[in-house]
């Protein structure tokens, strides 16, 4: 009984030294918690700014980022960070998770810029800017034919297309157009690279034309040209060759024939230019067609026409830049597509009698 009473009367009195240490510990821990909390808040605020509001500088270059089939959110985030398109793959994944877009990443090529906000990047790679539309432009298509394809797929009017590719196109100052030395009195015929493209459904005519100009610049670059030669002249001759033959090797031979004719002041006499004028596709234009008045009529006027007659592919362009030297000055194409060459006019006339009956 005495033991129980003593226990009830007992009270704990901490040692003065222990109390001071404990208070210091609590104070230190509190300070650490406050500092860490402030740093965390600062980090979240900064990352939130990057997520919602940050925009790239006006002159920031566009980077085409490719997301391939089988890509995961983690691999995309790491790739974006490696390409310096985002500052942190962790925070990108974190905000993508918050945004609910983790399963909506699309496959394809996406034009991004460094320092874009995370939300802008997410909008693009999850295709929130519009569904993806694919178009294929064959080599040798004219601006008119390309326009038909574009207008049939997009909410773009004929007037908008004509403005984007016309003589006074808003893209006249495009780097490649300036480099090519395109004359002011011609449109962008010959400058749009034929290929398969993917665009958002809300793409404008200017968006599409600019992308095709970019592709032409990327494929062609700035090759070494002969003295006095311009890329506009290269594109013009390539556009004629594109409409004359399809085989890559034949293109290089015919390029040399045309270049020799230009050098001696001989008319090119290309049926392709006549068909361009009359909007036809006749392998053997009539005598009446050959007399049509136009600076694009290479039967009536020696030298190159004012501009291209189609949008050539890379094979035709390379043929002009690297022609296959030969002794021919004439050629014709049979109904079967075979190209027959001749060194003299008399031989050419004989070939016509044999192959073009």
C-alpha cells in the first residue's frame, strides 16, 4: 500500500540541460521545415510558371521533335529534356499527370520551340490543336494541282491559297526564296517541295506553303552553282525536266542537253512548257499550240521561261546540278516512255518518223 501511494506522489522533473537541448532541437527542426517549405513553394511557383505561361523568344528556332510508335511518357519527357525543349523531365511528367494527358500522346512530327510552356507542349503532342491530316504531293505538280489537294482537305479557300502562293505572297521574304533570287513578277511555282506532309486540321494556307518551302530549303540547301547561275534558274530547268521524263538517269542526260542548248542560244523546244501554257497534257502538242503567245513558249523564245512550270522533286534538281555529259542535242519520248536521243537534227527527224507514227 505504501508503494502505491509513493507512485502516485511521484512527479517527473526534467533536467534543466535536457530541456534546453530539446527546445533548441525543436527550434532547429522548425527552421529547417520552414526553409524546405519555402524552397518547395518557390520551385512549384517557378515550375507552374513554366507550365502555364512561359513563352519562347520571337527568334527562337523551331525544333521538329519526333514521337515514334511505342514511345512512353517517360521516354518522351527524357527526349524533350535532352533536346533542351524542357528544363525538367520530372516536372514535365508531373504536370502531364495533373493535366490528365498521360495516355493521349500522339505519334508524329511536332514543331516545338525551347522554353515553350509545358501546357503548350502538351497541347501540341496530344494533338489538341487539331486532328492530323496527311497529304501527298507528287513530283511535277503545279501550284494549281497542289491547291486542289490542299483545298479538298482543309478549310482553305481558293483565294487564300492563291494569296499564299501568288506573286505577292506573304512568304516572299522566306530565306530560301531570297536565296533563290526569285523575280518579283512570278509566283512560288517550283518552290514547294513535293512530299508527304502531316498538318493539323486548322492549318492555314500560309502554314502549309511555309512548311513546303522549309522542306525545299532543307532538301536542296545552298549548293555550289555555276558562275552567274541562280537557284531560281535551277528550279526552272528542273521543273521542265520533271515534266519531260520520270527516270532519274534520263533526267541527268536531258539536263545536259538543255544546258548545251542554253549555252549556244538554241531554243529548248520543250513540249512540257506548251502543256503548261494551255493547261494540257498532250505528249505531242499541235502546230497551233506551238504558236501560242507566251514567254513560257520555249519553241518561240530561246532561253529559260520566266519561272518554273511545276514543282520538281530532288532527282530533277540534282540532274541540273550534276548533269550527265553527252553529245546529244535532241531527244523524244515514245508512247511507251522510252527516250530516244539524237546528235543531229536530221537524225532527230528520222527518229520521229520511226517512233512517233
